[in-house]
C-alpha cells in the first residue's frame, strides 16, 4: 500500500527515502533545536540533582563530624576523669605518708651522720715515752748487776705499757668497726625508703604522662582537626566490628539457650498451639524468656553504671539504684534457675520419649547407671544456669555497637549519597552528549541534501570570487602609484 510502484519495490523505496531526506532536511534546524533542548531538559535537572546531593552529602558529613567529635569529646573527658581519679588515689595513698617518710628519712640520715662522726674520732695518742726509750737505749750495758736490774725493770715496764696501749688501740678500732657494722641496717632502710619514694614518683610520672596523652587527644578533638576525626572514625569502625563479632557470639549462645528450653516449654504452654502456620507458641514463649533475661541483664548493667543506654536509670539516687540492682539480680538468678529446671525437664522428656520408642519396638533399652548417666543432665542444668548470666553482659557490646553504628552508618550514607550524586551527574553528562550525538546522527541521515547544499555554496563562492579580482588588477595597472 505504501509503494509508489508496486511492481518495482526498489525504486519505490529509493523514492520514499529521497522524499524522507528532503522532509528531514527541511526540518533540520527545528530538529536540531529540539534535540538540543531535549538534552538540556534531561541533563539540567540531573546535574542540578547531583549538585543538590553533593550539598546534602557535605551537610551530612559536617553533621556526622559534629556528632563524632561530641561523642569523642565526651569519651575523652570520661577517660581523663578516670585518670585524674587514679592520680588522686595515688597521691592519697602514697603522698599522704610522705611527711612521716621524710621524718623517718631525716632521722636515719642524722643517726648515720652521728655514727660517722663517732667513727671518725681518733683515739688518744700513746704516752710520750719514745725519747725516754732512746735515752735508755744509749746506756751501756757493760756495768754491774744494778744497771742490768734497772734495765730489766725498764724493759718490763715498757712491755706492760706497750701491751696496754696496743689493747686500747685494738679496742678503739674494734669499736669503730662495730659502729661501721651498725651502719648496715640504716643503709638498708635508707635504700628501701629511697626505692619506695622512687617507685611512688615513677608511678605518679606514668599516670601524669597518661593524663598528658589524654589531654593532647582532648585538645585535638576540641580543635576539630581532621586527624582527630580520622582517628575517631577508625576507632568507631573497629568498635563496630568487634561489637558485631561479640554480639554474633552472643546470638549463638542465645540460640543454644533457645534449643535448651524450647522442648520443655512445649509441655508448659501446649505443643499443639500455633500462632501462625509455622510458628509455635512454645517457641515464642522460649524466645520471650530469653529476651526477658537479656532485659534484666541490661537493667543490671545500667544500674551498676557500666552502660549508659538509659540516662534516667543512671540519674537515680543511690538508694533506688541499689534497689534496682538487687531486683534485677534476683530476677536474673530466678530466670537462670528456671532455665536450669527446664533443662532437667528436657532431659527427662527425651528419656521418656526414648523409653516409649524402645517399648514400641520391643527392644530392651541400654541403661547407664551411676554418675556417667547423669553427666549430660548435670551439664544441661549447668549450661541452662550459666547462659542467662552470660547473656547479661551483652549490654556492653550492645552499647558499643549502637554508638559506633551511628558513625559507621553516617559514613556509609554519605558515601551512598555521593555515589548517587555522581551517578546523576554522569547521567546528565550522558544526556547532553547524547543530544549532540543525535544531532550528528540526524545530519548523517540527510547527508545527500547536505552534500547538495555544500556543493551549491561552493559554486556560488567560486562564481563570486573571479568577478572582483580583474577589476582590482586593472585599477593597479591604471594607477600604479
């Protein structure tokens, strides 16, 4: 129906293509404007949306930075407060006895100085009889018996005096050596006292260095530096990963706990009751007991001020807080005892079921007597009692997970918004360049009329150029100047 010459399809197609080229050539300017407008209409809003998303990402980043720095400032302040408390305890414990220690040290030093002075005293010199001995030695011994008797008496006197002087010298030096030997306890006491002082001062210096490091970090956070932000972000990611791992382990323990009490709970609430087609009432009841145990553990940790998820609990007075600690602990121990009893009931139900199966098949069951047969039961009871108490400590990684999830989620959301903005900007650029490509593709479709137009323009320019050039040559010939 659309062929001009039905008998000649090729000629009809060529003629129709030529007519279409002429129509498209006539609408070339309008189509160019339409394609460019369509490209701008698509690319403009996309680029505007990308710019808006980048702005939103920067605002979110600034908000996340403010929240992160505020949280880091609070944690750093708490750490500094704990360091100052530890430093105060050290000062109170070590330096409150420093006056007594100093008094003892001064007394020992005074006593050592006095003993040293006593040790330095020289004993009185021996009598001045050296000259007399020399004079007696000059007497000639060739005399009579009287001279010899006199010399013998002099000799005996000198020996007695010598022995007495030697004994006095020995006694004096022995006394000095005893004084020096008495120095040792005082020297040991001085050494011990000085070591204790050095130990106390070293502990205070280490604590002071830790406080200085914490204060340096606090100053970096207060200055809102990029290094502090990067450090806090890395710490938040690390805490998020560790808390997620610990909570995964806790979920494994909760699953084991659920398996311990799910079967006996079916005997308490009914094994044939279903909430939905695949969800039993006993399973929901077991899950509720586990969640209540976790809640009691959370309240216990909040009352002990280990975690700070509920500020109202932390702001209670000490009397109410102690009451809440005891109430939470009693309820937690009660639930742990109930779970231990349920674990015993589970073992009894399994034993009854096995006995029923053995009676149906008429095969005598193997009976394990003694403690060996009670080991699984005791193990289940102990596990049922310990798991609720262990789940109570999930509040600590839960708090870390919640606080770090804010930073991690904010950073991931900022990157997601930036990626979306980049995608919109890329789509806007693709739309603009696509409109240009469509303009060139439109010109390719009407290439024959464009070639004809180009040829006509070339001929017009070639015909207009030779007419002007001879006139100029003639004027140059007539008027050479």
